[in-house]
């Protein structure tokens, strides 16, 4: 999956999204929230890319820019030779089918006044994907594909459990015959036993329909199961990208290490010493120069000459396919094992 | 287990909700005991009755919820028989609770100091000055930086992790003997969750309080609990020490829950996750036999028609016919 000669399906280049927070009397922006700041990322056809980070790190904003729910402040989204960020609304319309979104909250993302059949057929109808008389067949096929009975088409969302609703949301995304699906925390609102059902369904559908996923989550364990490559975000910046196994075996960024050690074990005999981060996530509003993680970083002291507080580290490739953005790994300065614990 | 150091004992507690369409039995004949200084975890998925259970213990159930039978003994006194005033003395002074949502459990129009000192002054009979000093001490204890300043903040000026710590400070401010923590970390990020869990464990060691931890997250349980009660559809299905439970889960439901968590273990192959098939039954229309029978892989004929009792087997409590000591599985008949 680290084959760099391959053509990416979608390429995000120096993508940024800033939200103005405050203006002065002349209407000039005086304060900005940097939700996503200079993010560059390739997603290859057929892969599942996991994007992980805590709340407020900008992972959902990335997903929303890919499906045009937000316009990027700067940067490009290259898809099939076109920059989606520069297309007009009308031009976007033809492209939008290829990239679909599955929402986090299955209780809020389905219209309670529409039947499941209407919810799934609406995008098909609007975009005239199949002739009118075949719509019913198509809806039945999609319901079966996500493991629901075709007879459920006349039911309303409130008649379903959380896991079933999420299946309806998945069927609605599939209705557009997409190539890429942005899954925005699709299982975090579900119970453990239902989570496994939905994750397995997503894996099966990926094979069946040849899908590519951008899988957004806040915990590394869910992502580990479904992804091929994983990217870790912190306050709008990508801090580490690596193939899945490489990331879990050999995490390099201090934040990734802390995130991995924060995952509760499932065996009390293996309770381990945690890396406990001091303090809270700092605010993405008018962030200070320098590394975003510097205020909570426990490894900073390991490198006195590093410019953690003054310069933003670049994302550098430390081994094939493994990128990290940390001054400890700047060229010629590999203090790999200088980190505590 | 009739030891002297039992702090809270719940005996055969049942709580019902009378709805228009019928009665929901949210908690059915639940018994457990919390010993001094112990962390007991109650685990279950949504709808398992674990939150209703904690509200019943605190006497905070709201209409149409109603305790229909059972006893809740705190140091030997039945809390269900207490007057409202006496119950208020127990709450806060002896038992306190951390709620699930740090975002909504604090009053947005009062400062942190106002909210903390209210309970301190009510329960500890301190004057305003001493109460403020104690509030600042409590905030320091739960690890809020520069507590003298932050005590004048309003809840919206704090992050989720900070608010959860304020809630914890509030719950601990009157030195309770028992802390009921209802999903204390669910709304928080993983790194903040790790902080709060470490804090609760730390405080338990420092002031020796017992903790009743209510959660759906088996990871949180594995990290903190001494003993675990697993609930399904309002009933206890398994009770064991944490070490035994995670080492060797026996009830098919517990086993399924544990196996369906994506592990962090390094595996070469990506096998599909284990899943428990089907769904939780409708609480208005519970099956006649075992509540888990429909989803169980080891279902037997009698599971569909008979409700298994809670057996004492394998050094723990189990609600499953597989562990019926009187049945001989090889012969398929009742031996004694």
C-alpha cells in the first residue's frame, strides 16, 4: 500500500480550512480557528485510509471538504485530473456522485418523516441514476447489500435500532455508486456488539463494490481493524502517516505514542504504565508558532536544540511510507530512542 | 459473602417503568455488594439497565420509574425506607455520583465556585470562606491548573475534560465513602479519559473510597475494576473478579462482548471481527426464556422456554444453563 508509483485516487494538497472567529470594526478578521492547516495526503484506489485524532483536531473538516460541504480556504483537492476545490457548484454536481459520506450519528442523519425506501431512492431519483421503473429494484438490492430485508423499505427510521439505521445510512451512500466513501466515525455511536457488525459490513462492501474509504475515528483500535494506512492528526496538522502495522509496531511521534498507550487494555493482567499527557488539547484559535503539540509534549526536553516552540516541523519520510512531523526526526537528528519510557 | 466490610449491598432489586404500552422491567432482581475501598464495575450495553440501577441506588429515579421490590442497604440501613431529608444527607455526605454528561450536568449560569461551595456548605456546615478554600483545594486535587483563578470561571470557559474534573471535584468534595461514576469518561477523548481514570484510581488509594463504576466500555473496566458485574436486559448474567472475567469469560454474552472488541494485539492477518448476531430484544416484549437465547451460539432447547437462575459455579455467578450444576451435559438429563 506504500507504492508511490501508483496514481492516487484523490490527492489533497496543502489543504487548509480556517474559520473566522472575530472581526474588528472594519470587518477585518482578527482571529481565526485553524481547523485544518496545510494538510497533504494521497489516498490510493481500493485502500482504506484511517484518519485518527481527538475532538477538535480537524478530521471531520477534512472529510467535509472532500464532499464539498465546506469550501477549503486554501489548497487543492485533485480527483481525476480536476481540482474539486475550484469547480463551480454546477460542475461539482456531476462529480459529487463519486464521493459519498456516512455520518456519525445514525439518529440525526435520517429524516424521521421519510420512509427508508424514500431516503435511499431520493439520490437515485434526483441524479437519474437508473430509469424510474427500476428504482424499486435498486432500493431492494441496496437494502439486501447492507444486510436488511427489502421489506423494510416502507418503515420509518424510528422503527430501527442504531445499528440498523447506520446500515440505512450506508445503503444511501451506496445508492450513488461511489468510488470513495468518507466514513465519519460510523460506529462511535453504537454499542460494542453492534460496532463489530457494522465494521464487518463495511469490510465486506469494500470488497464487493471495490470501494475506497477514508475512515475517520477518534480511537486507534477501531481504525486498526479496517485500515491499510493510518494518519494521525493533532490540531489541524497531520503528525504521522504510516502503513497500519508499521504505525502500531513502531509509532514515532510522541503524540501517537501517547494515543496508543491511552487505549485501555482488554486484559487487566496487562495493565501497563501509561503515557499520561499533561493538560488539555490547546485551542486551535490563533495557535502559537511552532509545533502544535509542544505545550503537551513530554519528549521535547529530549532535544534541547530543537525549535519546537518557534518552528513548525515538516512531515518527513523516515522510512518508506512512514512520515512523521516532529523536530526529533528532522534530518540528521534522529533521536529515536531519546524519548522517555 | 457476608463480610463486615460491606459498604453497600443491593438485594433483589427490581425497577419498573410503567409505560402506556406496557411495563418495562428495567432492572430485574439484581443483587450485588460493594466492599470498602473496592472498585466494582457494572458493565452492559445501552438498555441493559445499568444507569437505572445507579439512579435507583441514589434515589434519583423519576416518574414513571419505580423500585418495585428489593433492598438497598448502605452500612446496614435500607435507603429505600429513608425520608427525603435523610436521603439527602446520605447523598453527598456518604454516597456521591458523577454523571455521564459533563457538558450538561453543570449549571451554565453559576461559576464553578458557586456550584462547588453549594454542596460543601450544605453538607459540611462550613462558612463561605472555608467553603471557598475547600473548593480550591478540591480543584487542585483533581488536577486543574491554577485553581484559584479557574474557580471563578463559568462552565463554558472550560473544556470537556476540565468539566468532568470539576464534576469529580464536586462529587468528592464531601469525602464520600462511595462514589458512583456513571460512564465518567464516555464523552471524553482517549487521552483525557486516561487522565480521569488515573485520577479516580489515585483518589481511591488516597482517601480509600469505594467506587461503583457504571460503563459500557470493557476497556475502562479492565483498567480499573476489582470486580465486575455484567448485565444484559436488566439482569445480572455474570459476576466475577476482573482478573478471572477477562482471563476466562464464561457466559456466552460476556465472551461475545470481549471477542467483538477490535484488539490492539499485533496480528498478521485481518480476520473479520467476531460479532454477536441479532439485536437486544424489545423491552416491552421480552422472550419467555433466557433473554440472550436468540443471539446465543450455544443455545439449548430449554433456554427458549425457561429462565436460567443465577448459579454459583466456577467460583463466580453465572446465569446460564451451561453451568447448571445439576445437569449432566453428556447425558442430557437432570442428574439430581
